């Protein structure tokens, strides 16, 4: 005899339903924290997923992970640059406020510098912590390209230096 719950369950699922159910089941499975690649291939095989499709999905997943890591590095870089700018702002404006107070006895001209520079810092903070939109994407792509160029230049320099040392044209340091 079927319970009320069992009679309401459909026995066919679309792909999105299957993904959601499997994600929930894997999340609840406490005993296994990691699966081996062989287990991944076996699970895919049992689900009727070809090895070719699995390999393509794995490559895409790895590319997404690398992109996510690059974005994390970019966000950290932007935050560190902002912190440096904010530090300069605090130091210079504190000095200017002190000079203004010592010379005149009250704050006058230094407030204008503080306000204008403060506006610039506020806009910079907005851009630094805004992690979406076209401006963010352009800044990320520019940073990514600059890093690729740096890596190529460093690799070329290292290769050239090693070649010159191998030829005996330069002594090893």
C-alpha cells in the first residue's frame, strides 16, 4: 500500500530537477567529503553521461574555477590599492589640517582639500567595492591582460637569461 507522499511523487524528472535533487543529496552526505576522479567517471557513467561530455564539463568547470580565482586576486589587488590611497589621504590631510590649525588657529583652506580629496576617495571606494557592471568588467579584463603581459615578459626574460648563461656569455649570479 502506498503512502500519500509516495503517490504524489512523479517518477519522471527533467534535467534541472535531477541536478537539484543530486545537489541536495550530495550536500547532505556527510561521510564523503571528496570523490576521486574515478568515482566521478563512474557516477557519470551510471547517469548515462559520456566520457567526452564529462571531460568537456570538467574543462569548463576548471576554467570557471581559474576565472573565479583571478577575480578574487583582482578584488584583493583593488582593495590593497584602495587601502594605500586611503592611508595617503589620512596622512597628508592630517598634516595639512595640523599646519592650518597651527598657522591660523582654526580650520580654513585645509577643509577644501579634505573635502575634494575625500570626494575622490569616496568615489574610489565605490569603484573598488562595486563587483558588478561594465566598469568592473573592463577593469578586470585590463588587469588580467596586464598580468598576462607581465608573465610573458618575465618568462621571456628568464629564458633569454638562461640561454645567455648557457652560451657562456654571462656568468651565473
